[in-house]
């Protein structure tokens, strides 16, 4: 009994942090989103007016379009690159452990650091374009980061480079659970390795892919650091995303009510993305029990 109560007492700080820090701040943000709060909180209730104003704002709608396009490209790139890396590292090759660390290392870096490095690499004056021209290719151009039509691709490249190793780690965990007898049977039958992966192994990694997908989707909704470090939402508003819109209105334009409404919209989006995954996980646990 003493050990049980000691364990419960040790969890009290965590529980208080969750209740007061997370749940409390969420409820306070929801309250601010239905008020006319500007620089300081206000009790003047305006109902859904802030949400109507939010979805009437062209910059907000543009940020949602950008986030949708970024999400599709980013998730596709991460799942493809992560799958390829996982398959390569899963094979019995030399320096296998080192390769795992190398591919996973970018994920340990902050998005601010990643964005700053890639901003330099993609800078037309100092980066890849400058190197190409210095080598004698005077007509070479790689100025995507200042091109409104391609700037989102540069953010996809940088963030997918960072997150692909994380997807690789998730899929490697799934690959470790594949029955070795499948490989022995495939070798006896003379089935090519690529066919074993595409037809037998990868279809068994549904749960691993679902986990990676949910985490990547959550990361897409929270995209902020890389955009600020690389483009500041530019050129113009070409790489504007919802989180930057919220932060700009919260601190730059002193519009607490509108920023809170945007934050609640993102929170609902994240919960909507997590709900099917949590439901499926609960049902699976219940069926096992």
C-alpha cells in the first residue's frame, strides 16, 4: 500500500501540469476566442464573430491552402524516403548501426537550426546556385526559395530531410517483428527481394505506417519553426501557414481574440486527426483483452 501511494504521489506534479498547464490554457484560449480581446484579455462576449472573421480573412485561407499542399508533399516524401531507408538499413550490410544513427541524426536537430542551414543552402546568392555558377554554369538557376510558386517545395525538402529518419526508425521497429520464416520461404521459392518487401513485408506494417502518418500529420499542423527560419512566410505570403498567422496576430497585431480562434481551429484539426487512430487502437486493445 505504501509503495502504491508513493507511486501515485509521484504522479501528482504531472497530473497538475496536465490539468492546469494544458487543459487550463486550452479552456482559457477557447474563452478568449469568443471575446473581443485585443492587446489584453476582455470579457466582452462576441460569440462566433472571431471565427467568422477568421474564415473571411484571405491570408488565413491562403495559409490553409499552403498547409494542405505542404502536407500532401511532405507526408508523401517522408513515407517514401523513410520506407526506402528502412529497407536499406534492414538488410545485413556493413556499418548498419552507423547508418541508422546517420539517417536518424537530422531529427535530433531543431527545426530552427534545420531551417537556417537550408536557407543558406538554397540562398541564390550564397548557396547551390552560386556554387553552380562558380563552376562555370553561368545560366544555372536554383532560386526556388525566392520564387512564390516553388517556395513551399524548399520547405518540403528541408523538413522531409529532417523527418525521414524518424519514419525510418518507426518502420524498422515494424520490420523487426516480421517472421524470419517468411524470408527463408521466399528464398527457397526464389522470390526476388523487392517482391517480398512490396507484396509480403510492407503490407504487414500497417500499424507502423499509421503511427508514422498520425505523427507526420500532427507535425504538419504545427509547422512554424522551419517557415520562420527559412522564409518568414515569404516571398510576400507565398509560404504563409496557420501557425505563423496566429503568432503574427497574437504578438505583431495585438489581436488576442482572432489568434485564439485560429489556435482552437488547429486544436480541433489535430483532435480530428488523432480520433480515428485512437479509436482503432482502443478497439484493437479491447479485442485482445
